[in-house]
C-alpha cells in the first residue's frame, strides 16, 4: 500500500510540475515573439552566433530561474547541442529557441522546449509554439496533449501513402553523416508519398505525435532537439527506435519516430 501511495504521489507531483513547466515555456515564448519579425542580417559566423545567443539569453533569463525554483536540485544542461548520456539524477534539458535560425530569418518554424530527465529517462516535456499559441505536453505514462486535447499518431499502414520528414542536426555535420542523410532522403523519395526536409526536428516530431505526418528520422542529433518529441511520440502511441530498429537512447546515432503501421517499412527503407 505504501509503495502504491508513493508512486501516486510522485505522479501527482510530476503532473503539477508539468503544468508549471508549460507556464514557463509560454512566458519565454512571449518574450521571443516580441523579438520576431524582420530578418536579422549577419555578415559572418561571429555575427550569426551573437544573434543566436541574444535570442537564447532572452528566453533563458525567464526559463532558468523559473525552472530552478520548480526543481532546485535538478542540474542544468548548459549546451543545447550536447548529446549522449547524462550523469545520474534529474536534469533540465532546455532549448530556449528551438529553430533559432528560423526565428532570425522571419520563418515561423520555431519553439521553446523544456524537458525534465530523471535517471536518463525523459519524465515530462512542454513545447510551446509562440506564433500559434499552441502548447504540446507529455508526461511519462499519462499521454501526450495539445492544449489539453489528447494526441494520437496516424493509423497509416502503407509507407507509400505516407508523409515523412527529416532534419539536419547541425550545419557543420560530419561528411559521413551528411552523405547518409542524402542517401536516406533519396531512398524515401522512392518509397514514401511525400518527403519533407526542414529544421527543427522538434516540429516534425510534434506532427508525428499529432498524426499529421507518419514518420520522422534523423541521423546524429542532440538531446534538446530529440528528447521532447521522442516523449510526445511515445505517449501518443508511436514507435521509437534508431534507424536499424534498435532501442533509441540519446547516445544513438539515429532516431526513427513513426506510426506503428509504417515503422517496419521505414526501417527497411533507411537500411538500404
């Protein structure tokens, strides 16, 4: 009985924490929305990095104190591009401006994300899209939601009828990874109905969770751009693995998130 009560208490605590996390990402998103509009011009890599950092800092100035108050003992992942396993304990994995380069270019595909990871497992996530006002949330074992409405992956069972998507992890990726991305897109162009390619990864994964597209894959990647969407897709009934159908972890060299009906076909295509 005591174990059951303890588990219930933890779940209730995490649910409350998710609600407060969603409030934090909305507040950060509002600040970024005020900075959005005109294309930000930059003449070199240094100016680009300064512009990206200015957006990050705007959101982090809101997110860091709020999330730290919510979970004072949780550590903070300082570099949003980091990958691999985390040390034991709780960690906030945050992307203050997911799709930051899109924001600078006046493109609408960007978001604010915050994910709590406990013992290397994502526990909860909140993703806010400031331009639409939408907030996607997921709690382990409790489902995925868009503004309180349950999300479900698509029922598609034929890759040939599927919309699929991919993204690039970073602009300076290793040549081997770049070539693998290119060959995978070619393979999917033969096997899928439509192939979408764009950044950031999180927005594609949201669409998989919502049943709007049927599969997403990416080679390489960071925790911050894959963990939120991976949890959302899982909780929406999707199937997560690496491109070879092995269990996915943040250490994996690839991610495949798909509706169950097309997952095996997508693996076969990516394995060619």
